C-alpha cells in the first residue's frame, strides 16, 4: 500500500495527479482513484491529445483508452478497464491536469525518480496516505 504521494498537479482535494513511492501515478477523480504505470499514463495523455486535435470525435479508442459520448452529452472515459463518467467540462479539466504534468521535466522519468526527491525540489508537495485513503499535506 502506498504511504506517500507527491502531488504533481491538483484542481481540488478530489481531483489530482500524484506519484507514489512505488513509481505509480495516482489519478484521483472525485471518488475514483486510478493507479497507472508511466506507460499507461503516457498512453492516456497521447490519446486525449489526439482526441482534442481531431475536434472531439464522439467515439474513439486504442489499446488501453476508450472514449464514448452518450446521447445526454456525458462522456465515458475508459482507462485500462476502469471508467470515469464525465461532463465535457470535467474531461477538459482532466486534460488540463494531464497537460500540466506532461509539461513538467520529471514526467519522463517519474518511474525511476524518488517521490521524496521530487518533493525536495520545492515544486511538489508531499502527501501522507492514511488507512481510510484521506491524504494530508506534510
């Protein structure tokens, strides 16, 4: 179980991207937390970038990410078999969060860098994970 998270990007307490001591990226979106490898995260980031470049097609997928728009305008985003049900504004906010992380210099090497080292650079805040899953800043 992950004990320490280094916050990489955040919109609020329930929507953030963080890196743990095991080399896993944690995407927290409201009540869901997805744990992604660097390759899965990069695949999701590239997928969503292409989706935006293609002017938001209603259905698209690749090997680990799929996106479907339903008749009410809601979006199902499936990432390695886990789905998020989002408004279009939520999806665009998620894309902004992902862009913020991918533009940071550590992103390409976060599997090999230590979370503590990232926090000590002064750009990232370290979090402690309690047994109930609630995070508190150290």
